[in-house]
């Protein structure tokens, strides 16, 4: 199995991008496209306290040792393919002995979900009574549009020697405080309407 990890990529953009790349990259490696997966976790590249998403992209390829001969071709393909997703790229090839890889597949299910085997939900019909009682406002909460990053930056400026644990706790507290204020403001807005 070959795994291509896109660290610091917008996951929705990564989904669209990899649809177009899967087959071509599998051809370069000389494998069936089912032997190649992309991994795009919700992640951020951070430097100097600033998010670098869309600026830096780390690509990591895990592949069996015997795929090393394809490295230059894959490198060239990835450089061209991802130049529109980030300004700077870092590409790391990691090779492993397939003897130590274990892929455990459940024989009762297909190996991957696709358009033919996934269950599609019809959103226009068959709403349950309980769901129909909800208003659109209750179902779809507006996102917080405040300045959470500014609050975090101010904390970092005031505490330049903070430990990782203190920074994590401060970020958690800021997020909690911002979320509570956001919910209170939405609740007040509904009561005043």
C-alpha cells in the first residue's frame, strides 16, 4: 500500500485535487489505483505563531522499498500537481518493508466506498417529525466571526516564555470563552427578535 499524506492542506481542496491525481500517480508507481491512498487530516502548519496553510504544504509518501526506483518521477509529478495548492512544498519519501505492513480487510464490505456502493440520503423527503420541529436557525448555527486568533496572539505577546502546556491551556480557555460568548449573543439575538 502507498499512502500519500497531505499535511497542512485544506481537506476539501485535497479531496478535489486527489480525485484527478489518483489514477495518474498509480500509473507512475505501476500499481492498481486501489493500492494508493491519500490522507489529508485536518491540520495546520504553524510557524512563528501564524498558520501557514496554503503557504506551506508537507507531503509525505509511505511506500514499500521496491518503489524507490519511481521516486524521481513521483517527485516531478507531485511538484507540478501541487504547485497551485501552496507556495512552498516539502516532499518526504519514507520506505518500509512490506513484510511489516498488515492490511486487515473485512470480507463483508468493499475495500473502498465509491459512488456505486455508498448510501445516498434524500434530504428533501422522509423527514422525521422530530426533525421538522427544528427551525433552520436551530439546525444551522452561524459560525463565530470574531477574532480568536487576535486573542491568542495577545496571550503569546504577554507570555513569551509560556510552556507548551500553558499555551495549550490558554488556547483551550480562549476557545471556551469565545464559544460561550458566541452562544450567549445568539441567544440574546433570538430573544430580542
